[in-house]
C-alpha cells in the first residue's frame, strides 16, 4: 500500500518511463494510476492502484500496461486518476488507442506532463474529454520534455535528432597525415561511445569511412560482445560499398546514394528513425554542420597534439569568429586520459503547454 | 601545546611550505621543529617547538623562520629535531646558510623530504653530518616531490619548466580566417588563465602575437585589477616590438631577438626563471613542441566548431599516429561552457632518494 500525491506520482511515472528503451520509434512513457480522491485537498496523497511503462515498439503502451496489471490483480479503476508522462494516444497501431482504454476502464481523470505533438497519435486529450474524462496537462512538463527531448525534437520537426560524434586530438585531427587513426582515444572513451550506440536508432558514416576504416558499426560491450539492440547502419555517399565490407554483415544496413543532407534525413524519417548518430568522416560531418542539421555534439578529445593530419571538419563558410555558433555545453567528463564534451546546437523546441497547467 | 609524530610533522611542514609563493627563484619550503625525543619509540608524538615557512626570495628560509620564532619566544631548541621539506641549504645568499643555523642552534636531528639538487645550495646534509647532526631524508618524498615538481624540474634540468597554454575551438583553431580571436573561451576560462599567470615567473609570446593582439600579459583578477605578483613579460622573435605596445608598459618586459628555443630557455634560466607560461602564438608553440621543450599543456577548449582558421600548432613532423606522444592527463575541468585539460608531456624526473629513507 503506497500513497503518492499527484506531483509525486508524476515523478514516479517519469522514473518508470525512463526504464523503457531510449531508442525506437515510440517515446518512453510511464503511467501511475491513483485511487479516486477521498479528500477535497487536491494535494492529498492517494493510493497507487497500478503502474506501468512502455517497453518499446510492439509492446503495450504505458497506460495499457498499468490497466493490464490492474485487471490481472482484480483492481477496480473506476473513478481513478491516470498520471501519464505523455498525452495518451488516440491511435490504433500495433496496440489499441490508450485514450479509449482509459475511458473504457472507468478512469475519470487524466493528468499529463507533455502533450503528444504527433498528428497520428495525438488528439487523445480531446477524445478523453469527449468521453467526459477530465484532462489536465503540463505537470512537471520540464522534466517530461527533458526525458523525451530527443523523441520530441524528432517528431516535432519530422526529421531525426542528429548527434555528431567526433574523436580527435587536442588540435582537431581525426587521423595523422598517413591516415592512421587507431586509436586516438583510449579504451574508456571508445567504450563510452558504444554505450551511446546502444541508445540510438541508426549509426551513419560516409562511404569514405567505410572504404578507409571498414568499421563494423555495431554496438558492443567492453568485451566485444554485441548488444541486444543494434542500430541500423547507414552509409551515405555515391561510391560503392565493397561486397566484403564489414558494415554489410550482421545487423541491418542501408546505403543512401546521395550527398543531400535533407534527402538523407527524410529517408531516415520515413524509416521511423528518431535518433541518428553521425560517426564520420569529416566530409559527412562538414555537410551536416553546414546544413545546420546537427542537434548535439559528442566531442571526445585525446591528450595528443599531432600538428597536422586529417581535420575533423572542413570549411563551414565561417570567416570571422562570430560566424561560428557557440554550442550549449551540457557536460564535460574525463574518460580515462581523454575527455568528452557534450554540447547542443540549439535549445529544445518547446511545445505549447496546455492552458490548464497544474503546477 | 601540540604534539605530532615525525610523519605528521612532515605533512604539516608540507602544508606550511605550500603557503609560500609558487613563483620565484626559491622553492616552497616548510619546517617544523619538534622537542627532543623522550620515548625510545621513534613514532611517538613530540611537542612542536616552532614552525616556519619561506615567503619568497629575500625573506628568511623556512628553517631560519622557525628558529627565529623559537628565539623570539625564548624556546630552547637544543637536542631538537627539525623536520624540513627540502634539504637545508649550505649557501650564503641573501640569507645565511640554514644548515649552519640549525647546527649552531643546537638541533641534533634533521629529517628531510627531498634532497636539494642544486649545486649552489646543496650539500647541507653533508655539512650537518660534519657537525654531528643526524640527517635522514626521503620522508614523504612523493609529496615533497609533488609540491616542488615545477621547481625541481627546472633546477635539475637547468632550464625553466614550460607550460604551454592554448585556447581553441573544438577543432583546434585559435582564430578565425580573418584573425578574429576575441573571445573563443568565456570569462571563467579567461579568469582561470589569470590565476595561472599569478603562479609563474614569466609569460612568453611571439612577436606575431604582440603585433596581432597587442596583449598586456599582466596577471589580473576578475575585476581587471592587477595582481601583486606580475610575471616577467617575454617577447620572442626577430621582429621589432612597436614602441606603443602594451607589453612594454607596466611590469617588467624582455625582448629576446631569437627563434632558438635552447637560447630562449638559457636566457630565462640565467634570470632565475623557474616557470615560464607560453601563451602563443602558433609559431612559438610549434617551435617549443618540436623541440620537446614543453613540460605541461593547459588546453582550454570552447564549444565552437570553426571549420577553418588559424591552427593552434603547425607541423611537428608527425606523419603517423604513433609519432605523436600521448600526454599524461592530470585533470579535466569544466569552466563555464568551456573545458580545461591539464596534461604533462613527461613524468617528473625523480631524484635519487637518500638510502636512509625513513618510511
């Protein structure tokens, strides 16, 4: 028997949401169902009847997961309040619409953190209201937006969130004059990069990188074992990918024979890719930066000074300092002898909060 | 009345030493004088009779400072043990030799952390032994070496410790194509760089930097106020420094009309410079790196990607990755939106510990 206020229930729902996978077409969502209010004080703690979260595309949504728990345990949710991190969907996809399931189940109040910006799944709040369910949204919206930052950016914009990964010397080289580049960064930095691969939907490189480095582009752990989730491997460029290239074997592989950034992003969006990790090389990185198509930069820097070699990025047309945008630093971290700077190119595009904000 | 073991007294002496200035020709030294042993147990705590530290060239050495305190307070140090972070000097400079003062004062035991490697001041242990004083050295030698790392490197080698400071974009540029460079790093990074200036004996730039940026090269606090200690400003290169250059006014200024790294270092060593901060530009940085004359790198990196511009360092002759040495990372720190990596090019040259090591 556990009692939570609405606010605490939303924080719990956010924690539950984060248990779901960061990758995949669907957002991370959590749901806590609270017993009907027995006190006129809206901040009074209420009994938790059920909770659930979404475990990835093809599995039940968070609301359905919580309702299924209640049904299995014989718990009546009539008159209950569903606290959900994202507006319940109004869409029959691989699972039925959550808005209908909540109303059918007898839930009379729904409290939402973030409204669903997608045309296909949105409209759940309107549907619920049409069924007489009270819906408020905006509770802990900052946290909800932070949790879903990547997904929201991708679905609001209609193109994947792009993270550019670079691994350079202190003076900005990704390889020496003779092309040697293994390894600039040490094992801890490379392992960290693999943990990022596990969180994305796709990894992208140019054909030049395939021809030079012949990378596998799989997500592996420190012992080299492949991770259960393998992102789509995407090779961009007009040159042919050799039949024996490692990127062709193992996980899924896609070759986009274009240099057009918008075309690449639209091809990936059509495949429900929400987050693509751009791992190189300099040509592709330069094209994406020049097109202002990078959302986040993961810059791994090794304590080496090469003096000359292959530069991480080519000309972006900046001739004076103020031409170059200053990124927003998120974190600076030491990884072995290397360091990692995570920075974003622009703030999250905020959604429009519902006027009936709770907090 | 405070009692300390020999080991704790050495730790105290190291703390006292660190109160002295990091700059200047003399090392930071601390001294604790313990009462004669009353127990046969060498690890028994003993009463502190006096303590002292060196406050910089021209002021009493740590041992003299402690002895002066004892004399003023009427404390008899006959039979006492002096715990000193560095071997007492045997040299009459601006102050008299400490070894003689300790023996004259009746001290019968001297415990030292680090032996003095200098020809001019060393020999104190031999002198003390010739006066019948027992001398042991090597207690907490690691900490003693760490405290005096810069000074020991400089005096053992006979040339100043060189710290290279760089302030670059993530892709290794110190200025844009048009030469604009103010500011790549933000205020917290620039303030940090000023705290480093306060700890060095000299700041060095090339004539190119003087002609381009006209820097003052003074050590200032956040409000722009100059610090009490101003390092010598050194300009290196054959071009003339304009009469109105800011570097000519204010603190001391030196123009070395040479491009020869060894000549520069020997000129600075002749002026008792132990620590020189190399602040640019790329030509001078490249010359010092190519000559393997850099001991430490302070790399400030801003979250910007320029794509092209003025590179921080030119060719060092490295054509393959293994040609470039990997620096030893000391620390990684976030400073506002920027980051600072401190790394060393080589381990400290260890002195030869005295065979009579205590620990």
